[in-house]
């Protein structure tokens, strides 16, 4: 079945093409069947190809499928080729499986919206480009997918484009991520100049023999790749676009935050891990960025009143955990948390979307409350996902993935007490803002009555994701809980195992108890301050510090004053410089010639006949002139 790898990618693109060309002529039912069906078929083929790959390939040898030669010029000859191994298989499973569930949910959620076919066109295109990104055999094809998801994020965030704020949010996401993309492009230029190839396997095999550990060129390339990763994955200092991306429909938020775009940076670092291992200072920087981001985003999430913005900052924080894991060399732990995070974060966004949907587009948690009994399925599934996000001990999948990162942040050979403390404090804050969200939304007095109930198309994806948010963690258990290593054993066929300082099972138990206590403490504090409390149905009052956190630590303000305002000022000075005179002259000349030519087009047939006759006489004269 793995021979059909190309079809996994082709199906979402084919759905997007059909909807783009004929969507306006098709019924909404037909559009939803095409949009949901193509991605669902892709997910089914992914599962079959994955079973074939794992069942008939015990060593995990990569499978390469070359479709055709893409370019052959100046020594650059990349193929349109797909590379399937443990890492890319995990990513395409999450992308297609979670993506298919989000598509199914979207069919009902977006049913009454204008641009129904356009929505599924963009969603399918997004899935297709993300699959290209993670399956690419070479960095140029990866970059095509990279830019493709950036374009689709712009289109989807600004889907409701008639609202100027949505257009601004889309442009902001596009521009901020372009900063990181530029760094990545420069890094690719350097790699090609050094290795005369952009084939990922060739570069990773040749790099250790070409660059020494800590060499300047290795550090520069790793930093440039990191620049691309922090842009796409919304990590410091390019995290400001993601909270505003909530302007898009809730299924878009689920797709961007859970299964696709924001995890691209995690994939890039994991895929090029050899380059980061050759630049230890940059790998440490990855860990520091992750630790700082997870704390900064956590404090911001704690001060939001918009339920989707809480989840947005939560995404930034959880990807910070993945970066922390990558930075300490816990490669499989980072990928494991990526997968588990996709399940529970998609469910949280779908649950939040259902609440917003039935409350007529209300986002403010302080205007909700009392929905526990009115929306029981939404409540229980949302509660399971919240427990997983908060990493409640033993009973949620998120506990096993996050606890492993916290543990390895200390015991890994690249870990430290400082990184461990950051991860531990982040766990407390995560549980606090998560259950603050749960108590404000589903408990207390009812402030708004639901106007509808989610239908089967919305409920089924939530139930499936709830199961995985609870049970998926049991495929990877620590030594003192049965030592199940199904996931890490699979991933480590492609990525290196984490080097650790072995401290014994008893020590690990102590750290597990501390991490579990942090999560439970966060839940208890949230219960004390937010459970059934009579908060007014309005935006809460905040002091100066809370406003600082609410505004994302004022990164937007700083960037506006330090970067945007000076550039706009210089642009206004520069708009009439002498260079423009040449081009304005060309434009004026073209305009004058247009006036002359348009004057000859007066609609009088006699004049046209006379001009033709004169032209014929001149032509014959030139021909027969001796």
C-alpha cells in the first residue's frame, strides 16, 4: 500500500481543484462530500500505508517514491519525491486523520456561511501542502509546502474578509511568518552552496564530515533554520501572529493549531536534527526559546476572556514544550507530545467552536456559564481534552507526553534544573488557565441560552478525539509504570534516542509526583477562584500587570514602535526619491502613447478604411521600390 503514497497527497489537491473550478455550481452537500471525502480517503490510505510500512519493515528502513525530475539547472536537480519513515508517517497520520475529523465537523459548522465551497477549497489545499512539507525528500520541495501552508493560512484566517479586522489578522500572520521564511530561504542557499544538493538525506549524511561541531557555518545554518521554525511555530520572538489568527472560523483554528501549520517548525528541527547537533549552542537556544515561550504564553492565557484566545496562547505554550524537548535532544518525546497535543487541542477548538456556535458567536467566557447540563456531550469531551492539556496524572494522554518532557528536561544530558523548573511552573500555569476556562464556561449560573444543539456531524469527531485524548498516552509509559515504548521505539528507528543520566526508578517517581502535584495544584487554585463564582457577564477588570499579560507582554507595542513606525516613516520620505522619476517617466510616456492611439479609435469605418489603404500603399511602395 505504501506505493500509493503519491495518492495520499494527490487526493486533497484534487478535491481543492474540483471545488475551485466547479464549487459555485455544486450544492453544499456535494461540496462537503468532495471536501470531506477526499481528505478522509487520504486518511484511510495513510492508515493502510502505515500498517504496511510497520508490518513489512521491522528495521524502519525509509521508503522513497520518486515521481519525476522537477528541475535540472546549474547543478540543482531536485525531484518531486516523497520520503516515508517513522517521523513523516506519524505526521501524515495526524494531518490526515485529525484533518478529516475537522473537515467532517466543518460541514455542519459552516453550512450556513457564504463561501462554503471556497472554505473547503482552502482547507483541502492546506492539507495537501502540509503533506508535501512533511513527505518531501528534499528541502526545496519542503519549502514549497512550507510556503503553501503560509498562503493557505492567510486565506483561511481572513476567510470572513468583509470584516477589516480579519483581513488585518490574515496579513499579520502572512507578514510575520515571512520573516522566519526569509531566514529559512537563506539557510537553504547556504546548504546548497556547501553541499551542491538540497536532498535531505545527502545533507545529513555529509554534514558531520564537512563541518566540525560548533563551527561557525554550522551555527549560522542552524540559526537560520531555527528562524524559520520559530516563525511557523509561533515561538519567541515571532509568536505575535497566532492569537490574532483566531479571526478565522473555529475549524480553521483547530486545523492550524492542532495538525498543520504551527507544528511545521517542530518537524523541520526534528528532520534536520543532525545540523542542530553540530551546533550545540543553537540546540540549547531551541530549549531556552521553548522554555521561555511556554511560560510567557501561559501567563497570557491566564488573563484572556476570549475562549479561543486562551486556546491560542495555550498552543504557543505547548509547542514551547516541544521545542524544549527538541533542545534537550528528546526527539521522540517532542514528536509524541506533538501527536497527543493534536488530539486534545483539536478537540478543545472544536468544543469551543460548538459553544460559540450555539451561543450565536459569543466568545467571552464571562458571558457563558452553566453549559454543563445544556451541552452534555460538548462538556464531557471538552473536559477530557482539558484534563489532557492540564496533564492530570495517569488518567489523560497529555500526562504521559508532557511528563516525559519534564522528566527529560532534567535527566537528559542536555537538560538542566532551570529548564526543568520552567517546564514544571508551566505545568502548574497550564492546569490553572485550563480549568479557569472550564469553570467559567460550563459551571456557575447560565448567562446565555444555547440557540441550537450540535448535530451528529459535529459530535462524532469530538467523541473520536476524546477517546484518543484519553487513551493514546498508554502507548508510551515510563519504566516504573510498565515501560511501554511502542512510540519511542518506532520513532527511534529514524531519530536518535535521548541520552540520559540514569537516576533510577525511585528518583523518577519523585519527579512524577512533583509534576502531578503541580497539575493538581493548578486545578485546585482554579477551583478556589473560579468554580461557581458570581463573575459579572462582562470583560473583567484588570490591573496593570494583568493588562500586560493580556496584551501578550506588549510584544506588538514594542514591534510597532521599534520596527513598523520607523519603516513607515522612512518609506514616506523615500516614496518620491530620484529612482522613482525614471519609472514615473516610463509610465507617463506609456500614458501619452495610449492617448495618441486611443484617439485613432474613433469608431468611424471610413477612417479605418483610409488608414488601411494608406498602409497598403506604403507597404507596396517599400516592396517594389528599386
